[in-house]
C-alpha cells in the first residue's frame, strides 16, 4: 500500500499536484488533520492501495509538529510512505496570490500577505524536514509541474531510489530542490562555435564535439565515481528520490549532454532514472 503526503506552502501547486495524482489513479484527500491520518487509512485500506493526502498549514501547529511520529507509525503499519513538499520563493508566492486575488489562509489572523507567507514557512518546517522530495515550482508552469510530478510518480515497482538528472543554466538560477549540483561551465563550450550554436546537447553535432573533449569525459567520469560511492548509501537510508543537477551557462549544450550521458550510465544500476532539461522545458512552453 502506498501513501503520498502532499504538503507545502499555499500557492506552491499543492492543489494541482493532488488533481494530477487523482488522474494517476490515487484516492486523494485534501486538508486532512495529521492526527486523523492513521484512522482514515485503516478505514480505506481494504478499498484503496494508492492514497494521496494533502496536509498544510490550515491544520493546527501542534499536529504538524508531531508529523514525524505520525509518519513513522503509519509506515510501521505497512504503508509505503513518501512525503512530497512543494514550495516557491516568497516573491513568486506573493505574485501568484496577487494575480489570482485569492486570500492566503493565514491572513485572517491579521497578518499581511508577506507575514502570512513567512509564518506558513515556519509552521510547515517539520513537514519540510521530513520530506523525501522537495519540488520548487517558482519557475514551473502548471503543465511543467504536472509533467514533472507524473514522471516522478511513474514507478512500476515502487522499489529502489528514483534518480532525476536535471540540466539547467546558471544564468537562470540554480535549482533549489537539487540534492547535488555540478558546475560544467569550466568545460569547452559548443556555443562559441557558430555552426554548433543552434543545436543542443541532444543533437549529434554537439554530441560529437563534446565526445572529443578529454576534459568533458573526465568530468563525467569523476561524477560517476562520486555518485557510485554515495548513492547506495542514501539508498540504504531508504531515500526515495534524488535529484542531480548539472549546470552550464545557458543550459542548452554541455549540461544537457552530460545529464543524458549520466542518465544512460545509471540506468544500468537503478530502475528509475529520468532526465529533465529545465531551460528546454521553458522554451517548449
């Protein structure tokens, strides 16, 4: 039996995530008080094997502070529990509330929007610390969020750690939800070859160019050694998700190529390996 707990700050995409999971066949419950979670799961366990529950700051803080113990008790009863925490930077959250004209659930206490957003961060701190996966939606469109979540939920067996290799451009900001970030800006750059500039790291001309660069091959080899050393140790700790981000200047050539090379290599060792090219997703949308 599989339980996914969806949490995060208001405006970060939790509702969209629950709708996406419902489309994936999960039985979804929103805004369930954590202390009722065990009771509800006992009642529905005979009818549903895949359950998603939304837990957020609308619940009292005492319940949220006890979340770690509640999760441990549910896991001990036979449920495979994952916690996915959604977040975004404060400016993005404020902009989303302004655009939709929604009220933040904590502003009824006389707080300003900015104060409510910060207060919510503190209330959810224990849940965030317990999260298996944190997804920063600051730069994601709704379609991108749905696609990323669907990819992350596409485990056929539910066994082993889910690896995501994400390419990005440093000039657009570092992914805040990455577990490891590697900087490829020191490597030879196809961008400076006008014939290669229109292509990406998915195209043969760029692939051929980077395949011939000893520094690029050494960079990839050293990341492989590092990850082969440490990923099994995270897996032994029952880590469900791991995101490895590879960055170059614009996120089009080197980082894309290296992410694809690493993903292809680690598919030999891990069942669930996916690739996301952040800047190319932005262009697609």
